[in-house]
């Protein structure tokens, strides 16, 4: 693929949210756009406002706009949420404005995102090739009754979108093979893992412990870190219960959520008598979050359901050379991502004692003395993925031309 072709692509992403909204999809979209822009692509995104309101907003990257005069991020007004689904009835108008101003050559839609269906109604969108990144299934084993009921109405629209999409990208082979939606797509679906913009992160700590240091750490009070937004499938309540089996451990939880969700988590910490051992933090800056990674001895992702399809935070922990513990979630990419960090252990989902045992396994002197591994970092290189995406965009364009 030539540099000339990279320059020709104008990619309009359709996402659910964008930073400062906290989450793996948001981090990936922001990082990917930054890397694509650095490679010479023109990129923009249409997302929902992270705060409720009735007005759109438009912004450039670091105060600048695209050379064509279009915004870098178009934030469509989100009036409120219906459960976890943004209610943005004018999203189609924002998308139409972005297409008119930015003049994309390809749409890159990030699923799940109910507002993406508006593209079906816009002639200007239907004239473009579509590429989709499949971040997660909507219907999972732990999906609530409300989600299952709502999906019965949304499913025909989702399948209409996918029928119109030239290329669909699963984030791991386990997820592709375990998703009924993706397996039905056959040759139109391929695997492209997520990644991080490592230029955004500080240099990792590459110091390897000596045997004596590893032995000392294995007997020191254990410092555990977990990061994520508050949701039932995140499994934070199981991690809190796991502390009963780890009497010397302390836990730092870096979370996002509304006031009611934060209060419920605080109540659970109080009921379990863990106030002195659990440090609950929210709205941390990137720099403060990096400090938490440096300070911890083990990172734990206790998610229990395949709604946690990948685990971007596992890549952050890997970057800081921190041992990781995650759950062996069926049909999810989480175990696969965790295993790319040589210092890892898996626990049974929704099992506090299994979590505690897995944490103890990665804290043995033998594991701590293992300096980790960088041999798999290229798999999660956004620079490599941006190059591959450029080829995929071209394939999607050619597939549309053949219709």
C-alpha cells in the first residue's frame, strides 16, 4: 500500500462516546484516530455527547480543524439514556453534517452502537463503503431481561447494518468463533486486535526483579489495582469478596459511574468491613492513573461476562510490566489478551476464592522474577493496525464498487 493511497483515505468513525468519557472503546477510538492522523490519513468521528443535553458540539484536535474545514469530533446531543443506550434522536442530522463537511471516503462504525443505524437512512452514507469493528455482542449470557427484550426490536436493524457492511473486524479469534453474529458473516469477518497508542503512555518500567527482590515482594503486603466503569459484568463485587481470602492485600479501584453506582459500591465496601483496605478513586487524570499502575504489584480484571470482549486495561498493565489476573470468560478475548502477558493467571468467573488463588499464583517469587515479555507487543501495535486498516478500507471500497 503506497503512501499516496494513505493520503487519499478520509475516514469517518461512528462511535458511541469519546474521551473524556472513560472506557475501553473510547480509549481505542481516540488512540486509533491519533495514530491514523499521524500516518497521513484524514480522520474524524461522530459520537454522542458524554453529558446529557440538547446541543451538538464540534471540536478540532488540540484546537485545530481538518484542512477541509471539518471538525475532528462531532458530538451529537444525547438527551438522556434508555438503560445503557443513548437517546439521540437528531444523531442522523449530526452524521449528515459530518459527511457533508468532512467528505469521507469510508465509514468506520464501532459496534455496539444503536445510533449507527441512522446511516441506513442517509443516501450520503449509503454511497460510502462501510467497515465495522465489533467490540462486543449485545446478547450475552448475563444480559438483563431489559437488554434481551430491547434486542428483539434492535436485531433486525443491526443485521441490516451488517448486510450493508463490506468488512467486519472481530477483536480476537475467540470472540469471532464464539459470537453467533460474527460466525454468520463468514468471509466478510476477519480478526484485527485492538491496541494502544504507546506514544500516549509514559515509558514502561522495564526493570526486572532479582531473585531476592522477587522473594521480598512476594512476602510484602499485596497491592492490587483494578480499573473500569461500574457495571454488573465488571465483577468488582467478586474482587471485593476475594479480599477475604487475601488478608494482607489492599485494593485500589479506579472507576467511573454515576452517583448512585458509586454510592452502591461504597456501601458494599462498608458492609464487608473493607474501608481500611480499599481505596476508591474516580476521575483520575492519565498521569494519576499511570502512577497507580506503577505502584501496584498485580492488576486484576474480574469481569465475568463476554460483554468484556477484550480488556484494553490489560494492555495498559502489560505496558507497565505488571502481572495480570483475569477471568477465563467463555467466548471472550480476555483470556487470550491476558495470556500475551507472560506473568498472568486466570480465575473462574464469578468465583471470589478462585480470584484470590489466581492472585496468589502470580505473586510467587518465580513469576515475579520473570521479567515479563515484549514478544507479543507487535500484535497490539496501533501503527501496524493502522496500516492493515488502510488495506481493509481499500478492500471495502473495491467490494462496494462490485455491487
